[in-house]
C-alpha cells in the first residue's frame, strides 16, 4: 500500500472512531423550551427560600442580611445578563467551563469547570440535610435513610432522560412556588417593622439595631444571601437540549432571576417582620417556624407549608443533579475527566455523570452540617463567577468579531459589577 493510500485509511479510521466517540456521548436535543428553562432556573434555587437563608440573620442581623441580599441580587442579575450573551455565542452543555476555555484556553476551562463542580456536587448534599430537617418535623424521621432515598429516587428519574426529568421538576417547582405565595400572603397581615430589629445589639464596630453585629455582620451574611440565588447560572448547562437556544437561554436566565429576586426580598421582609428575626435566625425550617410563631402550633397553614415546602427542597435537589451531570458530561467529553463519565444510555442520559457525584454527595450529606456545606458550595461558586466574568471581558476584548445574538446591556461594565 503506497503512502497516500495509507494516509487515507488512517484518516478514514480516525473519522469513524471520532463519529463513534461522539455517538456515545450525545444528549437529547430540542427537548427543553424557554418556559422549562425558567422553571429550571427557579428550581435550582428555590430550596434557598425554604431553608438556609435565615442563618444570614444570625450572622448579620436583619439589616446585615438585607444589605447582603441586595448586593447578591445585583451581582446575580449582572451575572445572568453577561452569561446570556456568552450562552448564545456558545450554546453547549459545558456552560461556564466552555466560556472560560474559549477565553483563556484549556487550563482556564479546567479551573472554571472544577469550581462549578465543587458548587454543584456539594449543594445537593446541603439540600438533602434540609430535606431531612423538614421530614423530621413532619414525620419524625431524619438521617441517612432520608438522604439515601433522595439520591436514589431522583438519580433514577434523571436516568430516564432530560425531557421527562425536567417536566417532573417543573411540576414540583410550581407546587413549591404556590407554598411560597401562601406563606407570603399569610405573613402580610402580621407584619410589624419592629420585629425586624429584635436581635440584641452586640459590641462590634458599627453595631446598632439595624446592624446588631456591626459592619462585619454584612460580610458574614453574604454566603447565606447568595443561597437565595445560588446555581441560577446553571441554566446554560441545558443549551444542547434546548429548543432555539439563542432565544430561549436569555429568557430562561433573566426570567428565573427576576422571579427569584422577588421571592427573596418578600420572604426576608415578611417572614422576619411577622415572626421576628430572633425567632428565625437559627431555625432549620424558618417558614414553618414563622407560621407557628404567628398562628400557633396546630394550624393548616403551618402543616401545608411544611409538607409542600418539601417540594421546594426536592425541586432544587432534583435540578442540581441535572446541573452536575451535564457539567461532568462536558468535562469528560472534552478529555478533562475520565471518558466513561460522558457515556450516555439509551435515553441519552449521562449515567456515570449522574451516579458517581451522587455517591460522593450522599457521603457528604452524612455530616449533617447544612450550614457548613452551604459555605463550601458558595466557595466553589464564587471562584467560578470571577472566572466567568473575566471570560466575558476577555472575549469582548479579544474576540469582538464573534456573533453575539444577545448582547449584555452595559457590556463589560455589567460583568465588572458582577
């Protein structure tokens, strides 16, 4: 065989091998519309409305938590606007990892992907702990059996494919949103401004009724304010499964962010304003405890929000499994992680990318330290946010010719603010 023929055979084998590689690593395309993407963005985060945020009141008082929440809302809105531009430029399952790789090369992509994985692998473990707290108040059951059931059931549903999983997730999220609306409505008649400031004033610098732990309390409350919004940036991870990603991804990101910001501010004002900041600051189920403080122990309102509140926790748990599996799928397919992690089953679900992080998350949940797990997830998220916003700035400067179907309002100033 002469040299050209040999080269032709090698090239043919390479093309076949490459085709087989990607055929085993394909997601189900066109299954997610913009409404499901909004639902996905809300589902990622809605558990933060039911538990975890109130620890910020313990750290900074109501005033510290309010300032931290306002800052977090501004940051996340700018983040979503910037990511909307990048996701329409590069609609792939890699999300933030893909943006950083395009801007800073393979190592930048690897760092960003790793930070996102820390966030998405640990956040479900924290949520599982909070699910256990709600189950204990409802059924008197908590601990490893609840955590194991959460992971086993919802990983199993995800193995059935994205379309089916996200439709179930959307329904659960709607139920959870109804519970939040009921809670907000129940708190309005009992709101008293003085209840916001009932935590004793400490001795920190700048301590006052508004900031009982001083100026440093604002900083201490930031991780828990972020919990109101953590993971909404994961919407672009559905890019390869989205219908018309150029139009639907910005709608999903911005729409879900506006809904989440509204819920966060209403819950922070009305929950603490009706029940008292001091009563909620260390609660494992703050919405339920707020209703009990206002209406008494045995009321249908507290029972309803307690029971349906599980839907909010489950929605976030369920959706973040989707997020971590797509991030691992993308990193594996690109060669950063073992190749088996990007294999998909007959339903086009990346099964090892669903199962292996789930096992790790279950082991982390056994610590039972929900607040510590929040801090760890926020640490990973914060690193990824910095790298993604630097990617937006770098791509604006170095690749101005790239098509941008959606352009971030404010341009690079928006990503600088984030």
